[in-house]
C-alpha cells in the first residue's frame, strides 16, 4: 500500500526517517512529504500550496493510498479526503484533529517576519514531551523549520461531505482514546463526530511518536 506521510508544524519529510524502514519491511511504500515552505526558502508559501502538494502526491499514487497526518497536519490529511474522497483508502490522524470549515489552519504561536518559528519546549512540557530525552529534543528543535504565516493563517475550506465516508483512524499519543471520545462527544471536534467509521487506538507516547516510538507507530499504521 502507498502511505502518504505528512508531518506536523515545523517538520518536513525527514521526520519519518525512523518510521519508513519498518513500513518498507512490512511490504508497503511510504511516501514522506516535504511541502512548500518546509525548508525550500519560501516564506510566501500558503495553505493552498501545501494542499496542492498533498493532492499531487495523492494523484500520483498507483493505488488508493492511506493518508497519514500528524498534529496540525491532521487537517491536511482531512483536506485530502475532502478533495479526493474516492481516492483515499483511509485517513490516519496522529495526535491531532482536523480543523472545521472556515477555521485557520494553525495560527497557534507568535509570528515574526512572516513565519511562525518553533516556540521552544515550554509550551510542550508535560505529556507532549515527557517521553523525549534530551537528544530527541535537540533533534526535533534542530530540524524545526519556521512555518510561513500564509500556511498557519490560511482558512480551511471543506466542501464535499463524502469525506465522512472515508475510514478514519485516530492514533492517541499524549491523550487517551477515552479523552478523545469525550472531546468528540462534547462537540469539540465536529468533523470527527460526523465520520461514519472512526477507530481510536492508543500508542501511549508523547506528541512525537515517530521519534520516540517509530517501530511501534509503523506497525500500528498497518495493523
């Protein structure tokens, strides 16, 4: 199976380097995506540019792929399902939830000079980063790429309700499936509340399981 891998904020396709070998050993074709604005020197990249890059990879797949989004990029994976519901075999969301129509993509931290830099580990202390040792923290911070505000402030547009027919798996790292179900039931995640097939699985990690539990994550994706 083709598996499109979309990392969250500040990360490019290299975030999946430790996941790819296990997926390949299991007979799959992982495709880590590096999107416009991720290290190409373009501070003018927009959310539409990143969506277009995801759709280009989706259209190039030899079969209906699995589309995996991590953190904020869960919204990118969901936008792919909205744009090509008939071409997506499954959407997997790792540690995040898709934004609703009309919401900004990820306007979460202060921007400077047209980009939103990695804010340091302060906002992520606690369950998000408890399983990361100092080497892992340094690795993530060193690889962090400031995100263009044209991406972070871009408005999400969802138009095709057939997206709710696409099977969804929500991987729960720093939160539990029970917590996720509570949030969905309370109306905080309207997109997933309408999904016709939603499975919740626990990986019991911090927010970056591709770094702290890459083998377990790879096996979970195709289990």
